[in-house]
C-alpha cells in the first residue's frame, strides 16, 4: 500500500485529505510542521509528501530544501 505523508498546520485540512486518501487505499502519516515533516519522512519513508508552505517552526519551503 503506498504511503503518503501529509504535513499541514491546519488540522481540518489534514483530516479531510487523510480521509480522502485512506478511502482510496493509501496509508497516511500526518504531521503539523516542517520539523515534524523531516522526522516523519526519515521514520516512515513515504512514497509521496503533501507539504504546506506556510507553517510555524519550519516552513514547507525550508523543509523541502532539507529533504
């Protein structure tokens, strides 16, 4: 089963996207900010990442550069 990492500081958006992806057979891992994205990407090795740009702690652009 493909694994998708969702990183967004808006819980409602994460929930909606996760529900849709799970309904289509994807395994979903969720995080709240860019620093969590880095940790989860290493731990779970997702097949794809949905990464919000405007987030606290570490924004999506900085997280993407590190990834």
